């Protein structure tokens, strides 16, 4: 027989457990929607990271990080840093430092130390007009390391127009000594992502609009400042983020077909035109392809799963350039089998090659998908 | 008092045998009822933010929250019939009287669950129409003069559609919604640059301007950057029409993220809005529609409509730039997708 006090206590405990338990149950069933990106230095990359040769440079949350030997290291602290690219001799980095109203290009040591500021885009302190500032993005050095190419919004032609053009700037010169290379379509955001070519000229991305008011991008090739140049891709392909393979014969790019999707596409490049397109990845939100310097594959950024933070992925070369098939096995009829009149064994078909799939290198980080990946041999 | 005879003894013994059983049954019942009430209290405490938000946002009766074991999970999406929602977005910063804001963004959304078809029609904010509150003016003024009822009535009368629900969101509401969802993934169609973007969020001077540059390509946007992407219009060739395209893009991205929401997430989401979101939908309706978001998986089943020329013409009326509708072209289009 249970006494009254004990029964009351049991009742109270039951009610407490039920009430709190239900609250906790509901709370525990909330979806983890708001994932906070971890710093790359706080995670252990997946084992394939150890197989990536050289050092990759990536941006996250305004900081630059390097990945070499399977380990992430901090290159710069958070401070608006983005879009790293390597000098052709790989001795130092170019990167953009973005402030609220302007951005500048800096040359950094591979350890992140600032070597020089290459642009000066902040407006005068005495000019309160926001339009007195300028943006520089997507910096790349020419192969001879004498010219800095970048997208840059020069003085406005029309009141509200903020269209970038591709500019070439001799190293150490001011923007007044620079040359505008391209003529952007007005009120499209302009031309971006210059890719200087070893033989001179550059590939860049131009934006345009169709009759339905939809914007899309095309890759263009130009060989001299302000020449008309030629389109390498069509408006409907909607391609951007070009990356040239180490041997200069293939171009990787991101194509969206004017949809909310992105595909990793490669095509042969002969210096003046692109060959047949080949879609390598179509089921992810792919961004920023970067060829490994040793030609072993392509790294890119994409969320894991249906969306969210962008992770680093690796697509081995076997996915787009499978090894040539070996000699077909042709069984030799044995003398004893021939003597016994047995049928000659049929040659067995070579096993179908196992499709090579992308490998996820990082989890829980959130790389800046508008920032290129630089890859040092 | 003498006890009864032998039959009385038997009754007494039987009663003595039954009494503990009866006591245990009543005790168990008491505990069960107490536990049930405590569970409901726990659930109510969990859903309280959502309930309060619902009262504050809509003023309508709120359906009791979902309690595990007491109600079945949300009905399957197929059980929801076709419906039309009017989405309204306002600049509701300090420059404006909170009770009289314009709706800079107006999007009619038609969802047909059976076919998974989604149609989004952006209504130009400068569309010159008769308002339900009287007179002819830009359509973005309807909400300012008469709240959601006037905005809905104006849209219904001019476009000859029936609006089932509405959702209004302010600037911070959109930021908070997207942040609460963990950001959205979009392929930014082009560099969206603007030298005169309003500096009116958490600013001492809401009349100030700032520069924005949302870079192109696939990316993960937080609430602030997503708002910049959908709100900026100065650097766009199509101005307001251009940003309408981007608004529809981000709307689809929000729907994509909403696929991951369960009813247990509703309180946390509701708590983030703090009056920056109003809707005619109660929690039960939201609970009913959540599975639908997950069921709409076919991107080809989404139709996006922006009323560019020839559906409209930009002209000046009374010294202001307005968008004149060509109803002979618009109404057949609307009738086709919003029957």
C-alpha cells in the first residue's frame, strides 16, 4: 500500500517528466537548418585530401586558407579576403580585400603577408557619394607577370550604371595608366572573370539579357583591347567561371542554361574556339572549377546533399579521361582441348569500367562560392 | 455492530479483494490524465512563440498545436487542393509609418498540388489600376490605404482571380526568414551592383545610401545578401522588372530550403519574425502545407511570369512614372494559370 505523500510525489514527478519530456521531444525534432560553418582549420579533410598534390588556396568568411598535405592552414585572418589567384611563377598570391563600399587587389606572400597594394579604389574621404568608390574583382596576372587583369567599374557614364569592364593595369601603375579591354553591355553588371591566355589575349565572361528579361552569361575571347572579340559559348548555355587546364588544351566552366542549376562542363580549346562540350557534373550546385597542376583531376566547390554550405570536392581525371582499354583477352586454345574436339573457350568481355565519381573532401565548412580556387604545384 | 451471516462475509471478503484493484485503476487513470495534461502543457510551452506570433500576425483563432500521440502527422500533400497566395513585400524601415507601407513586391503564386505545378506572376509595383479603396493609383498603394484586405481586393478585381491566402513580409522579416532557414542557394544571374542601395536596415539615417555588389554564379546567400540581391534595382536594365525575376528566384530557393522544415521548427521560425511577417494562414494550415513544399520537386513544373512588354507599357501619368496594363493581353494569361 502506497502512502498519500508518496503517491503525490510520484504524480508530481510523472507530470514533470511528461511536460518536460514533451518539450524536449519537440525541441529535439527541430531540423538543424542553420548550420554554422566551421573554420577549415577545425576540421579533418577526408583522406583523399592527402592525395591532392601541391597546395590549394580557398576563401571562407573573408579569410584565406591553404590545403596542403591533407591539412588546412590559415593564410589570412578574416578581413574581407577573397578570390585568390597565383602568380604564374607561383611565388606569391593575388587576392581581393573587400570593404563595404570598395575592394582592392593585393599581392600577398604565400604565407598571407601583404607585399603590396595594387589598386586604390576607396573614394575620397571628403566625397560622400557612394559612387565615388570602385570595385576590383577577379584579379589575374598575365603570363609574363607584367600586367594585372581584373574587373573594374570605372567612372560612371550614366547615373545608376555600375558595370564592370575588364581592365589591364601595368604592375605598379595607377588605374589612370590602365587600359580598358572590354565594352560591357549596359546595366548588366558588366564583364568579369578574365583569364589571360599563354599566347596573349584573354577569355572573359560577358552578361547579356534576352527578350524575356532574363540575364545570362557567355564566355568571350578577345586578343586586344576594345576589339570586338568573339563568343566562345552561346547565351543559352549560360557559362561562366572559365578555368584552363595546365596544358592549355581544355577549358572547364560552369554552365547554368538560364536555370537555377549549375553544371561542370569541359570542352577542348584550340586557342580560338571550343570543341564539343562534355558535362562532368550535373547533379550538384557546382562552382569554381580548378585544374590540378599535375593534371590529375579537377577540384570544385558544391554543397553536400540538397543544398547549403559549399564544400570542396575532387573529381579524379578518370571521370573524364578514362585510361585506354588494355589488350583484349584472347584465350589461346590448348592443344589438349583441340585434340579432344572441345569448343574453344570464348573470350570473356573486359569488365565495364567503374564510373569515377566526385569525392567530397570537406564537411561542415562553408567556402565562398564566388571565390576562385588557386592551386600551387 | 454484528457482522452479517455467511453471505455477508463473502460480500465483505469480495469487496476487500476488489478494492485494491479499483484503487489501482483509478490511480493509473489519474496518473495518465495528469501525464497527458502535462504533455499538452509541455507542447503548449514549446509552441507558445508560434501561437503568440500567429495571434499578433493574423489575429485569427489558432488551432491547438501538434502534440505527439494526440494527433496524426500532417495530411499528405495530395489532400490539399489548388490554392492561390498573394505574397507582399514592403520597405518598412523608419522612413515609413508602419501602418501605411507600400508593397514594393507583389507576387501571385498558384499551387496545384495534384500536378505539382507552381506559377508565379510578379505584379509590377507601379501598375496603374483602380484601387479597391477608391480612385486610380499605383497598385503598391492599395496595402498602404487599406492593409491586406485592400491589396487582396485590388488584385482580385483587376486580375479577376481569387486569392486564398496572403503573406506579408517586411525587410527584416525576409532577412530573418532566410537566416532562420540557414541561408538560400541561388545561381545569381549576373553581377548585381548598385551604388545607391538604401542604407535603411539598422541605420541611424534611413535616408542614406550604400554600395552593394552581389557577385554572379552559384552561391549560398545569407538573409542580408539575399535581400540585397532581390531589392537592388538601380543597376538593372529592366529596373523593377529585373528584380522581380530575382525575387522569384529567391522565392524558389526559400521553398527549396522549406522542404527541410518540420512542424517542430515552426516555433523557432515564428519567434524570429517579431512582427515582420503577417499571414492569413494559421499554424494548422502551415502544418498542412509544409509537406507540400517537399513534394514539389520538379523544377520544370515551375512557371515564372513577369509582365514585361507587350503586357505593359511604361509611361508618365500625373508627372509620375507608371506601368500601364494591357488587360486584353494580361487577363487571358492570368485566366490560363490562375483559373
